[in-house]
């Protein structure tokens, strides 16, 4: 029986440089797993990467050293789905609704929307990226909550529009991601919490 180690780009240098037979991003790893003649794939990454490899090559054995390894993006998606289910069950609101904006609706100005997007991207990049600190994550949650407040005021002032709905969705995902990362202080998967070491 042959086995190979496929290693995600964000793994520690010891694993990435000393253990890997193949390195890449999550989709690249799954595609390689499907192409290789090896019968067993040892997947170094987060759990959904191993699941993707298994989907592409169901006849192979796919192992993952830490089945609980996750990342803040997946945690935020799971949290958002659970929250949406609870809201839907308790209120009857359809959270899959996409705003249908009539022609002529004001919406937000390009400069206003652009400024909020730039601030959101900078906060996520600088404080919720690969290397994090507890203080930075707390600051990110606070900053994103401030952006959310500004966007809420903007909606009250301008009404609903497609561009505003997209911005609101971006802020919601960023806030869920930052909160999930802040709640999980240990270094797991592809993220490193500098203050936890």
C-alpha cells in the first residue's frame, strides 16, 4: 500500500518542508490526491480539505492528523448557518432573500461604499489574517462593529440598494469571522495566534 502526504501552504515549516510529498492550496491538494496512484492520502490542513480530497477520490483512504482542525472562515460560515436557521425557525423570516432594487433607487455613493469596503478589508487583513494576536482580534471586532453601525445609519438615510445589501453582507461575514477567531484563542489549522504561544 502506498501513501503520500499532501500539505497545505499554511502548515508549519517543519511539516511543509520536511514531510510534504506535495504542497499547494486546498483545491490543488484535492486535485493532486485524485491524480496520484497512491492509495492513501495523508492530508495536512483543515478538515474540509480532507473532505474535498475524499469527494474527488472516494476509492482512496484519506487521513487527517487532526480531524478537528478548522479555520475562522469555516467557523463563521457554520455560525452564520446556525444563526440563520434559528432566526428562520423563530421568526419565519426568509434569510435567503436577495434585495431586488428598483431602477432609480438612490443607494449609496461609490465613494461612501468604497471607503467602508477599504476600511473593512484593511481591518480583516491586518488583524484577522494568518498571524493574529488576541488584542488585534478584539480590536477587529470593535472596529467592524463600528463599521456595522455606520452602515446601519447609511441604510436608514439612503434606503435599501443592491450595493448597500452587498456591503451589509460583507460586514456581517467579517464580523462573524472575527468573532469566531476571537473565541478560539489557540493556533489551529492555517492560522497562528501569536499571543497564545
